[in-house]
């Protein structure tokens, strides 16, 4: 299963997908805030969201899995 990972360290600003949703390469699945800047997290894969491993307000590090696709 492909994972969508945080590309920077920051705070989860929003989760822009839900379990069961189909996503395409380039879709934004979450928004991170780092150093007062909002950074979209885009999927590199087509698939269906099977698990969301983050929540709004959570601190994440670069490489943390945010969303799991199937």
C-alpha cells in the first residue's frame, strides 16, 4: 500500500480527504503549517484512502505517514 508522507516538519492544518475517497496523483490530501506558511501535501499515487493517520493540530515530522492508500 502506498503511503502519503509529510515532506516537512510542521503542524497539520487541515485533512482534505476521508476514508473511502478516491484520489488521483497531485490531489491535496492535507495541509501543513510550518514557519507561518501553509504547505499542501499532495499524493504521488492514484488510489483510495484506506486510513488517515493524522489529525488537525498534530505535530508531524518529515517522513511521517499521514494517509495510507490502497
